[in-house]
C-alpha cells in the first residue's frame, strides 16, 4: 500500500493533473499524498546513516535562516515549499527504493512522467498558437532578431523551460540503464523511441543550460567507460570532430550571448562576487 501511495505521489508531483484539470484546482494533491505517506509510517523504514541525510537537513535549516531577516511570512512559505517539494520526495524515495526491483520501478515511473512531458512539448510546438493540451503556452522570445524563438515548458514546478529540460535530461541515464539491461526487441520497440523522444523534447526547450548538462552526461559517461587519460583523449578528438555537428543541430539560442537572459546572469554573478568580497 505504501509503495502504491508513493507511485500516486510521483504521478501527482511530476505529471501534475491538479495544475491543468479544473475539478482538481482546489484540491491539495501533493500535500494530501505526502500526509498519507507519512501516516503510513514509511519514514520508519529509513536508516539515517548516509551522508546525504546530513546534507539535506543542513540545507533545509539554511532556507529559513537565509530569509529570517527578510520576511517571516516568506520564510515560512519558502521553507514549507522546500520541505514539500525537495525534502519529502528525497525521504520517500530512500524509504521505498530499498531493492533493485523497486529502484527499477521508480526509474520506470520517472521515465513515464518524462514521456508525458515530452509529448506535451511536442503538442505545444506543433500547435499553431503554441499552446499544449494543458493550456500552457510555449515562451516566445526575440533573442536572435525579428524571428521568434520558442521554448517549450510544462505546468507547475516545470513551468520554466530550464526546469523542464533538466528533468527530461535527468531521465536520460535511466533510459540508458534499461537499454543496457534489456534485449534487442525492447530496445527497438521501447527504449530507443523513448530516448529519441526525451532528447527531442530537451531540444525543444531551447535551454542552453540543459545542453551543457547533456555534454556533462557525455563527459561523465566517457570518464566511467574509458578512465581519466583515455577519456580526455577521446573527448578531445570528439570535440573537434563532432562540435561543428553539435552546433549545427543545437537549439537556436545556443550561440546567443548578448540577450537579456545572459546579461542578467552576468550582472547577478558580478553582484554576488561583490557581496562575497564585502
């Protein structure tokens, strides 16, 4: 029963029907499912002996401390949201991912949710008005001149193209896991189409940070596969050979450096450095 509740919790947290189905607008789905999972005693399954628990709890304490002198109301709101959307999912996942079989089921659920988001991006970009079936429209930008640049997005906590792109990218290693595990038939029928769908949806987000994340995954894979020196040689060769191809197929915003988004980040870095020096 607890694992079934966790399954429903993940669907509510990621697919988020409460954000686009009118009859669910007023119902606190995530809070209710979190409460049910807590009442089911799932946290009693935890063994708090991993270093990640200390890191998560320390970060949770840092959230209210950082807002204490700003606004008490904002402090409680942000801390509640952080616990609800970051801490509890971590604790629930640790509580239930206690066997390889359950880990694979959880990865399958995450990939399923990524596929729904990817299909939403496809529906969004193919619609003449660039509006997906959720009612959310793609972001229209004019970073590269008079022609509009579109960035797909999802609902709720994935309303930002960068957040959507990073989640879809998060699913890619899971798909590779099943590609390496399963036979030829499932690879061709299931996992390769899902991989193509996720990568195409990543491309549709037009997120430069997500593309950098994709390169990071390739780098990590090379390090694990070939080791340090060999990985450097392989990646160096691949960089010169494949970089023109990568730039040719990369999202249109990949080569834009003087847009508002880029400049705001540079200003934020500058202010952060000045505050750190102060």
